[in-house]
């Protein structure tokens, strides 16, 4: 009985924190207007602040590299070290360094070095976006996956709010039936975002929840379906098989569902995020990444590493706790804010 008491208290504390995040904000008046918050802070400023730790690592004392008339070849190893420390990974760092070496003659001062780095990073993280393809199906089903602790539940809630602000109708299906707290938290997010919510009893079949959620969305004419999934079962094999089962259940109701499989990763885990991406992608075919907690780490280069090594686009990035801090990923603004 003591264990259940502790668990109930923990779940209650988690849910109170979520309610404060999604409901308390309204009372504080932090709403977006024309790309800015009501407090006047631009969204790019949020991004820049969120990437400050990584930017400091990459650019602090960059002027000193050119002291005494040093050329690029004289400090190339130091640039390489900074890139690896920022968690771009060895392979991605080597690609960038090779390209920088090819234009070393044009890197004569801090400004030209920043510009060259920015161009090389942008080339690795830009993906052609086929918006027409993404908007053809109705409802548009996004299956959200990831291990526990990466911010999956919060990301789904913020996505629901994001889509609702765009004027799209949303339904959330709570298919992580193994964790009662996750279901309760999602229900709070759905309530705040004005999204429909589908749940089953605890430990119900996750595939059945996903199927019923899609069925309800079609019947109600919803435009977006967000499906939460479990992040941990007894083994990785069991987890991946469960995710495959959910995908098959969705396809029984809608042959091209899910249109997106969004993998949520925690930037603070660094290169471990690449390993997670490989595991999920091999099992179910990830179509996009949501990278959370970039504001809490100097490892913001993991975004570049994921894009380059996995050839999977980053769709969203999280640079803070507020709803607006989950932003659609803009490669140009990211590269600019990073340097």
C-alpha cells in the first residue's frame, strides 16, 4: 500500500506541474502575437537564448584564434575540438572541417569564419519540405514515439496547442496505457488546447486506443490526430513490436496512416540521441524529429549530427518550458542563432 501511496503522490505532483504550465500561462498573459510574445520578446530571441550554451562553446574568444596573424590551418584543430564538444559527432565534424579547409583562403577574420561555419551547417540541416504532401490526407495522423523522459507527453500537448492556434481541429489519443500519469497529463493538455481526447482504461491495448482515436477523428471531421505511445516496455524488442502493432492498427482504418512518425529526442543526452534515432528508425521508419531541452545543454550540435547521419529532418525544437518554446524548426534561424 505504501508503494501505491508514493506513486499516487508522484502522479499528482506531476499533473499539478503540467496544469500550472498549460493553464497558469493564460493568467500570466504570455501569448503570441505576430511572431512576438505579449511581453515583446521575439520568437527568434527565445531561440537565441535557448541555444546560448552551445553558442558560447562555439564562439567564445573566437577573435583570439586570429591573433598574431594566424591562418585557418593554424587553429583548425581547435575549431574541430569545439565542434566535437558541441556534440556534432566525429563524422559530421570531419565533413564540416574538410569543407572549411577547401575554403581556408577566404577565412581571414572572425566574421568570415562564422559565415563559413553557418553556411556549412545550413547545408547539412536543410531538407526540401513537401508541404503539399504533408497536407493531403485528412485526418493527418502523427504517431509520436520516444523513450520515457525525453518530454514526449509535453511535446504532444504543445503540438496540440500549436495546431489549434493555426485553426486546425485536433484529437489526441492516449495510447501509452502503461503509465497512468502520462494519460492524466495528456488529458490536461488536451483540455487546455481545446483538443478532443480519447483514452481507455489503464493497461488497455495501445493499438486499440490508436484505432479508436483515428475512428473518432474521422467521424468528427478532425484535421490532426496526435497519438502518444509507450516509451518503455520490458525489452527494446517488445517496445518496437508494440509500436509496429499500433502502426498496423492505424493502417487498417486508414491505409496511408500514420502520415508522420515523429521521434522525440532529448538534446541533453548528446550522441545517445543518435543511437535512439537509429533504433527507432530501423524498426518503424521515423519521418521527423522533435528535439527537446536544447536550452539546458551545450550539446545543441546534436541537431546537426542527427540530420547529417540519419538523413531525417528535424521538425520541431524545444528551447524552453513555455508553450511557445516548442518551435517549428527553421534551419536558417537555427544556424544564425547558433553562431
